[in-house]
């Protein structure tokens, strides 16, 4: 699920939302019930129509749904659609505070969710963790404000939805402080791993110079240990089960074109058609007793249906064969016997390097060929010069290696052209990844029109009324001041500030909103990052 929607719902920030749709509605909005909906309502409708992923998905345990369907002649999509229309099944997003829909167990890896990564720290602590917090405001019910119409309202908001919070980290982060269990993991020079970035075209290694200190383990070994213990105890409760998975309408698939009009099946505006007017519903087999064996081997579907992404796919039987030779096959009896082993972190890295077009020239050629079958043009020349190159972990350990041109990216990697976005679209005549296949400045969508987001335009900084008179222009007094505004709420960019106010008197000492004494430039206490 998109994390913004998930935490907005599960930390109950929607219960305190004072920004109304009417405040951000465009004066040119088409007719509709825009003002009657709260922001969480829009989120729920988007999930119901299949535009957004949702978690949890159904109020009823999806394993129970799979078990109920046994013996029923209907296929899974038709069965779920019928039960949703009758009301026997409900989507979890419509009642985020119901105990059945709480995120009971949360494992946090490589994120300081309770600190800088999660926006609304106090709400995380109050409603998700259930501990001391700094929430000061009253919710919509207490203040007598407009309540949502799609999200079921409970007069008493739940506190402490989580039963278990586990964090995997080598730092004593804020999340680790609040976690029930902290699994200490290895740091950069205590493990084997890979690293890359969209900021540069190189694959870098992380290599274990020393063993993990004390009782810490590498990420890979922690995941293996959890999978192994889960496999040992699961037969007491779970065997081979049918899981019903809700699949949002994906970009780069035919379903992306399925809704030319905004019609909600629950409002009777259209029929519920899985994968068209609602999410898709898929039956997935879960072999819980063999979870560890499956986690430590390459799955059989790679040889059967291949690999792909962004609307294209290609055969990977050759790469699967190479991985069996490279990592050696599983010898133990069971469902994974004969498959390529993934026992170590280096084994896992080799799987990625072998299957990715960016690190396997032969795969890159196949990927470009797959795209060419859609565009009607030959693009394989972009990778043919590297067709014989197969980057192994030992190669990047000796020297960071430059990636190979791949249709995953819109730039190319060559000795003549530096990476720049959109290069292949222009020079290879590859359609842009929009509905029209062209650069698109206009979004022909009812909701986009309603909120004035259908056309590219300049917008002034948001008037953050919740901050108070320091920000709200209408309430400012004559005291000289400077207002700081975040360019982006992304935590990795949290140090970037933009000045959009100037003191009336350049020699006057400006009011300090926090962080830096703007007169002297001296730090005022420790910064947030």
C-alpha cells in the first residue's frame, strides 16, 4: 500500500483533519458532492474503485475468504464481487478503527518510522503504539466539525492498535526506543550487500570487513531466522492455504484504461467488475510450513513465466539455469528441490545481478527486444554492445561497475551520452508512460478538474494555517520576521529550507521560528537531522 494513506488512516490523523475539501476545491470545479466529502473519504473511494492499494484489504481475514470459497463453483473474482455487493464482505478502509482492521503486528526495517520517517509523530504514539504522546488537539467529534461520510466514525478512538512492534536497526532510533523487540543488525562493514542510486549509474558493494558485533546479525540472517521459526510453528495453525489478494489497477496494464469516467460501484453508478471498476481479486497459494525453504531458493515461476516490469516481460529460463550452476541446487527433499539456492546474502545479490537487465547484458537485450515488440521499432542496439557482460558480485567487489542500458529507465548508459531522463523517449521514439503516449500536461480526470490539478500551473506556497499567526499572513503583526518553509516533506530533504518572507527592516533582529538564529546564523540547539 502507499504508506501515506496507510499511516494517515491507521494513526487516526484523519480524525483530526481540519482542512476541508471546500478549502482546496477549484472555483471551476464541475458539479459534484465535493464539499460533503472529507479527505479520508476521497482516499476510501479511490481504494474502492481500485486506484490505490489498500492494507489491510478486507475486513474478513482473506485466508477465511479463501476457505469459504472452497466447494463454490464461482471463481475468486466473481465470488468476492458478489459478497462485496451484498455487504457480506467489506473493505477494511471503510472502517479503519474497527479492531478487525488494526495493523496488529508491525516489523520496521531500515526506517525510523516513529521519528523522522513518519509524519505526525504524536499520532503514531497515541493511536498506533498507545503510549505517552503530545497530541493536544481534539478530534472532529469533540469539536463538532464535519465528520467523514465514507469512514465509519467511532466516538472513542482506539489507542494502541499494535500488539507487537519489532524494529531491525543498528541505531537506537526513535522507533527502536518504542519497539517491543529490537533486532540489532549489522552495519555497513559487517555485511555483504549492494547499493545503487538514481543519482549515479554505478553498482557498489558493501562487504563484511569484520563479523557482526556481539549478538547482532546481518539483515539476511535475521530474515532467514524469522522465516525458519515461522515454518516450524505454522503447522499448529496454518498449512497450505488459499489467500485472496486484492490487486489495485496497475500502471502500464490494460486496466489503466478501464475507467474513462469516475463511477463508484457502491453508489450504484456502475456494476462491480473486478479489475475494471474495482480492484482485481486473485487467489494465491501460501505454503506456510515450507516458508523457509521457499525463502531460501529461487521460485519456480521464474522459469515458467519469466521476468519483467513496466508492461513488458521476457523469458528467463537461461538465467535460472545459470543461477542453479552458480549458487548450486537445493538438495533437500521438498517443494524446492533442484531450485537455485539462496543461502547467503551474496547468493541473494547474485540472483539480482543475474536477473536484472542493468547488470546482465543478455537480459538487457531481451528486455529491449520485448519493448520493441510493442513499439514496432528495434531498440536492441542500445544493449548489444554489452550483451556478453554479466556482472557478478566479485566484479563489483573489485571495482564499482557501470550499469547497462535498460528499458526500466528512460535514460541510457553509454560512453557518448550521460544519463538524462527522457532520452530514449525522444531519440528512440518510445511512447511516454502516459495514457496518450505523449508528454502530457493536461489530466482529463474528474477529480483532477475538481481540485484544479488538471493542468500544469504555478502555485504559491501553501498557507499553513495550523501553524498559527507566524505563518498565517492575515494574522501577522508589524513585528519584523522571516518565515521558513520546507521545500518538500521528504525526510531526506528535511534540511532544505526556502525563505519566502523577508524582514521589513534588514537591520532588525528577525523572529526565530526555530532551528537557527537568523541574525547571527548560530545554531540554536541540535537540528532535527
